[in-house]
C-alpha cells in the first residue's frame, strides 16, 4: 500500500519487482511509496539512474531519515560470485563522482548479519547495463570497482543533497565472465518483469536462448535468496536507526 504520512526510518529504492518481493509480501506498485514494518518504506523505481533519482526524491518527501539501495548487481571482479553480498564503502558514477556510504550503518548491518561483507571497495553505477565479459573487464580496468549497478549513484546524490545517511547493499546476480544475451535483456520491462510476447519472439528467433534460461533463473534465485536472508536478519530498516 502507498502512503503520504511521515516516515521516520529507512527509505529503500529497489529497481526490480523481484527485489521488492524480498522485503514485503505485498505487491509494490511501481513509482509509489510502499510502507513496510518498522516504519520503513520502499519505492519500486524501475531500472536506471533517472528512475532511481525520482524514487529517492519521493521517499524524501515521505519523510525518511536515511536512504538505501537494495537489490542485485553484476560482478566486475572474480572476487564476487553469484549470491555474494556486497556493501561498498564508495559508489562511483561514470563521470568520476564519488559518494561515500555511512560507516556506522555498514558496521551495524554486519553485526546484524553476523558475518563479514566486502565493504572497503567501490560500486560503479552506469546508465546502461554491462551485458558482456568484455564490457565488464573494461569497466573494471577503468574504474577499479568490484561490482556494477544502475541506481546507487543517483540515490547517493539525493542523499548527499539532503544530508541523509546512505547505504548500498547488493547481491551479485551475474558474474564477471557471464554474458547476458541482449535479446533476453530486451524481453523484460523496466521493473524486471517478463514481456511475454517479446520473450517468445526472441526465443523463436534465437532457439539457443532456451539453454540460457535455466542458468539466468538460477542466478537470480540465488541472489534474491541472499537478499531475503538480509531482510530477515536486519528487518526492513536494514539495521538503520536514528
């Protein structure tokens, strides 16, 4: 359900419907603030920096006291495998701007999870997905980051503008040597939901893609299981408190 009342804890930006489902059993409506327990809230933004920025601003208007990005990311290094969690110290955009995540929040998160997470490295945010190993290698060499997403830098910029703590928590879905076929990537909408007609057309044009579906499904299942475990251990506020 959506709300316009003041919220006093974490505002969480998620791009994909599958990511939102790890935080709530309710169906999150795209582009709306959805209340969670603990007074937390999420906004299902859709993929990309512009959508993430709008979602973060909506959460600010709803009265959150901290902003987080929660969901999946791609690995740029062999240090991160499918299902691994990554809570970076820094978020970079393609123009070289750097945003720092909240140290105390990262420490509390690790305490709640009772495990050590990679936290001293950086996450890169890009405008378009990196679908091939070559594109990932190039990004890793240029920026030196361990993983890549499309939303964190935009949300971090909103948090910095408003003087709010910021956290990024990602579970790795595709590894650095994985290829995501463009035809399949184009068969989902901005919220990661299949477009049935596009998908069937892609499979008819490229029958070899049938063999890719189980691998991609397994990758996403492992990543979302890791996210669900985080939500169970930390609560919807992801360990944040005033």
